[in-house]
């Protein structure tokens, strides 16, 4: 596979210190991109970038804060140039269903999972448009198609919104050389599954997943890598399922 055309392009991966985010950063670095590891200060993006090695740089920010996003993207642009690739991966999980979800929790989940992707997208799109090339990849979830098997209402709705945001921006910028796609994974081997679900929930899920195992972060990262690469230039407004056969559509 020829990924060489990506050499030197600049990517921002939000939630880059997390289990999946880190795998995506590694994959993009392997393809020769420079990668800004965007995450909360407390997640230690400096340490993550240092351990990822050459080409990785820290980008501390709270994606739910529009002023912080604008400032961080402006600072990155000044230091490194325009952003070519944005992966909206930062996300928080809530398993509470409707009645148990407090309005503050609803807002918090929407703020990170949906608003954050919107703030980042609007900050990087002018630069992509000017150079007539760009890639946005949004990490959605099977939750938005299934109604949330274990995931709660705010999470499910936020990922539904993120999918609609994907479609909306994809249509808006299709003529500008920019593709916008999503990935809908289910049950990645990350703390969201290993810590936020009970052993009983995990065993029940394994029985329902036809491939009989949980998803490795690298398997999602490889799909992101494909969506970023020149190989996928005619795909836009698509949400790719990565769920081991748990759901077909
Ligand atoms: N784990 C799964 O099974 C699964 C399934 C489907 C979708 N996803 C999605 O994949 C993405 C990554 O999840 P993960 O499993 O790696 O989780 P994770 O908790 O390991 O990583 C999430 C990262 O996002 C960061 N983050 C949280 N709030 C932030 C904010 N306000 N600003 C900046 N960064 C913030 C966290 O610090 C963390 O590093 C999420 O969007 C999640 O919804 C995960």
C-alpha cells in the first residue's frame, strides 16, 4: 500500500492520549505525518508526544471549550502551518439511560463528543479549503445505530449528532478536495470496555459479537489510516462500521 503522499502533512488527533487516540497517532506517524496529540492537560499530552517520538507534538486543550480550541489551533498553525488532517476522537462515555441522566451530564457529554468536533472542524476547515485538500475523520459509535446496547442516552445521542455533523460537513466541502468520514466501532479493548463495563456485561457481549472477541485499537486506527490516505479520496460522508458483525446495515 502506498501511503507516501502523506509525508509531512500535519494531523491533529483529539483524545490523542487515550487508548484509541494513541493507536491512531502511532498509525499516522508511521505513514510520515506530523501529529499534534490534542488532549486535556491532565491526560499529559507532553508525555504522550514524547513517548510517541519524532513527528509528535503536544497540543493541550479542552475540546469542549471553543475559545481554547480556537487558541490552540491558531498557535499550532503559527508554529507548524495549516492542519491537513483532523481526527475527532476525544470522547467520554456515560452509560446512564434517559431518566438517570442529569442535565449537567447531558451537557458534558454533548460538549466533548459533539460540540468539540464542531469547534475543531470549523477551526481547521479554512486552511484545508485554501489548499484544496483535507481529511476529517470522526470517531462515532455503533451506539448511534443500535440505540446504545450498553451505552447511555447522552452518549448515544452525541454520537448520532456526530454522524449527522459528518454528513453535513461532507456535503459542504466535497467540492473543496476535503473528505469527511466517520468510523463506528463497537467494543474496543480500552478502559471504556475493560473498566466501565462489568465482567457480566462483557461476557454477555462476547456471546453476541459474531467474531467472538473485542476489537483491538489498532484495527480502528487502520481504518482511520485508510480514510486519511489518498486511497480513499472518493469516499466522503460515509460512516464505516467496525463491529465484528454485531450489527449489519
Ligand atoms: N472503547 C470503545 O469501545 C469505543 C467504542 C466506540 C467508540 N468509541 C469512541 O472512541 C473514542 C476514543 O475512546 P477510547 O476508548 O480510546 O477512550 P479513552 O478514555 O481511552 O480516550 C479518550 C480520550 O479523550 C480525552 N478527552 C476527554 N475529554 C476531553 C476533552 N474535553 N478535551 C480533550 N480531550 C478529552 C481523554 O483525556 C482521553 O485521553 C471516543 O470518542 C469513544 O466514544 C470507543
